[in-house]
């Protein structure tokens, strides 16, 4: 029973870690897209 509980805790911690990693990657990708858009807009204004 303890092994099952330990495995469930480990799986839960891993799931939270994986979710946070995915959110972080999405934020980084969006930041890069915003930078590209700003650069393109500056080039259009010049």
C-alpha cells in the first residue's frame, strides 16, 4: 500500500512539473513572437 501511495505522489509531482514546463515553453514562444512582431512593425514604420 505504501508503494502505491508513493508512486501516486511521485506521478502527481511529475505531472505538475510537466505542466509547468509546458506553460513556461508557451510563454517563451509567445515572447519570441511578440519580439518578431515588434521588429516587423518598426521596419514597416521606417
